[in-house]
C-alpha cells in the first residue's frame, strides 16, 4: 500500500512523529509527503532525508497560502523548489480553492501561483499534484491549456462530469479517506476507472476514525474501494500501487 498524499511535516505530528512513521513503515511501501508552503517544503525535504526510499517529497504552495503570502515568499519558495528539483517526485500541491471565496483579487493571486507551477511542470517534465476545490473545471482547463501529461487531482471531491473529463485526458484522481464516510465520494469511485485512481489519506485531515488521520490509515481507502468496485482488496492495492508508482516514477 502507498499513501499518495499526506502531510506528516505538519505540527499535528510534532509530539509523536516517529511513532506515526514507524506505523507507516510497518504497513506501507511508501508515502508521498506534499509541501504546501515555504516552511512545509523545507520540512518535507528534511523528512525525505530522514526516511530515504520511503518518504518521497513533492514540493508546492497551497492556493490558500498563495492568496495570503507576499510575492517575496512566493518567489523564494519557487527558487528553493528549483534548487531542489532533482530531489522531488512531483510539484504540488498547488491549484485553486474557491470554496467560500468571493474576492476576485484573491482568486487572481491563486491563479498566478498556479500558472507558475504549470509552467514549472512543463519545463521540468514533472507530475503536478493539484488541489482544486469549487474550481475543479477551471483547474482542468488551465492544465489542458498548458498541455501537461502527468497530473493528479488530489483529494478529488468535484462532480462526476468533471471527473470523467479528467479521466479522458489520462490524468489521475486521488481518493482520500473521506471515501470511508462520504456517499458522494463512494459514488464517484464507482464511476472512475480503477486505472485512474490513486489512494491517499491527506493526513492529518479526514480521518476515518476519531481524531487525527495518519498514513497507515490508507488501508481504509482500499477497503472501501474494494467494496465499491466489488473486487478484492489485494487487486485494488495492486492496481492503485501500480498507478502511483507509474505517475511518481517510483521503483
């Protein structure tokens, strides 16, 4: 099993990060840790050095952070990403989050940073991990315009029509542990080909149990997918692992 998107660098793990990582290593083959800020990218690189061959880094800038950060921080983040480009398996998370957002200026800020990452993904031929909320179709249109080949819509929660368009482009849809308790996400999973699905926790968020989520809980996604697709957990794991290893180029 592989957790294709988590944030074990977050402060929620400061008290017992080693225990969380021990459980992950006992149960999983790998995890992709996604940087979401300047500090998060630095912490992600540090963790990748501490857990080589198990924790793989993806560096980005979350759209909610993009609308708040000043241009100097954003420029510094991009520079550090380029300086470490040979150490990462993907760019992101990045994208558009228009949930509850009416301010057009903040939307422009998000789009500007997202466009920068689209250009980076094209230049360095790296997979792009997208956070899109209430802006899934807009994000897809921007990706198609750039002509990217390897794209992951992480923790997807949009509509089935947009999911179908994402699949048509050959992109991946990553389903998180929210699938364990969301009928909408279970319905989506039933309509998305397993060949386009990745599995993630998005931990520390969206726990299938009470309290904080963690990478080891990605098995719950596989269990739910097994039920929705009516195939064995082993088969689900085999296909989704193959997808994750392919898009992130893991050995």
